[in-house]
C-alpha cells in the first residue's frame, strides 16, 4: 500500500474517533474495531470479499449487516457501510490501525511491540508494562506480545523509534563477534 493510499484512511479514522469521543464510547468502539480486525485476520476470505472490486457494494453491505448487526455498536456498522459506499472498505485494516493509534494518544498510552522467546505470564506483562511506562514517561504502555522461539531466551521491545534487545540470541551474536575480533 502506497503512502498516498494509506493516508486516505486517516480522515475516516479520525472522524470515527471524534464521534466516539463525543459519545463517550472511545473504549467500546476501539474494542469492537480490534475484534473486527481479529476477525479479518482469522477469516481471510471475509477480508478478500470486502477488498474484491468485482463483488457489488450491495452484497458487501448485506454481508456486513449479516455479520455485525447486534454484534457492534450501530455507529461502527454505519461506519463500515459508509466505507463500502465510498469505495474505501479496502482500507479498513489501515483505518483500524490509525484509529487505535490516535485513541492511544488521546489516553496518553504508548504501544510497545514485544517479542519474547516464551509466553509471558500476566504478572510479567504487568511488570514490563509498568517498567516501560516509567522509562518512557507515558501514563500507560500497551504491550503487543508475540512469541518468537528463535530468540532462545529473553525478549525484544520496539516502542516508537526505541529498541531494546535482551534476547539470548543477540547476546550470543555479540559474544561471537567479540571473540572473532580478539582472535586476530
């Protein structure tokens, strides 16, 4: 997706954010959008149908109504239908990402992408979130934790432009580099 196309998603996401804030439903709408994004990831056929230009908008809207009526706030369903009408439903996943990022900014929350060698316990997640909050100065840090066994041990954290690597794999690589440099 080009930068210009991705930017088309921003006004829609920001309009929905303003509406959610005005109705004091920011957290509810954000959770519903997150659930929709997870559904699109779990059922890629749905995402393909919504993106496919050969599927008529009437069919896309009927499908969205069938799936989401009673499952999401009417505001969210109307938003999805508007995207179909405007030919922007292909940008839905990008819009959800933009919405969630802007919602974090409103709440003073930062996102940290964590890769860990093993699943983290809830207590570890809480401690890491608190520590990253202290280090970054954010009110709260939201963790997106992915398990990556190739790290061998430890974890990595990407928060904005900052990167922290405590993985065993990188420590072994640094050790191997030092050893190869001293054997000269």
